C-alpha cells in the first residue's frame, strides 16, 4: 500500500522504513518545473525522472529501496507511486501536497509556482 506522507514527516518515514539505507526521493516533475523549484537532499538521494519516463527507467530503480515520490501537488507522484508498487516496490510513499507543501511546511526558501 502506498503511504501518504507530508513533507515534514519524510525523515521519520525514511527512518522507519529504511533503517541503514539511503532512501530515494523520486521527483517526477518536468525539467522546467525543476528549474523553477527544487529540493535540497537531506538524508536521501534525489533523482529527477519525469513521470512519462518512469516506465522506461523502471529497470534502473531498486525495488528494495524506500522511495518517496514528489511532484507539484501530489497527484502525478501518487500515480507513479502506485505504478512502482504494482511493479514490486514494497516501500513506496507519495509526498502529499508535493513541492508546494514542501515550500510551506519544510523549506520556505523553495519557490512556489
């Protein structure tokens, strides 16, 4: 089941689901969105793969790794998280509210758009 976590809950979710591993935040936004606003990796790896490219990149992702998906508001990332879960990823979360919530709740230095 895809977990739904808020940006401020991310570190706790990673600690709970991926002890001793470097978890992954999979940013599924488009390149222009990444240029507009991005997050700084803190205790996780950040990988940008636009939603439409995820199926082609699936083999490059580790299904044993904890993955939290991020987009603008949380809808695209939810679809990607469900896709990953369907393909055998056991520890998957959607960052509810996306980067917009990230800017409000975790890092006000991230521009909102």
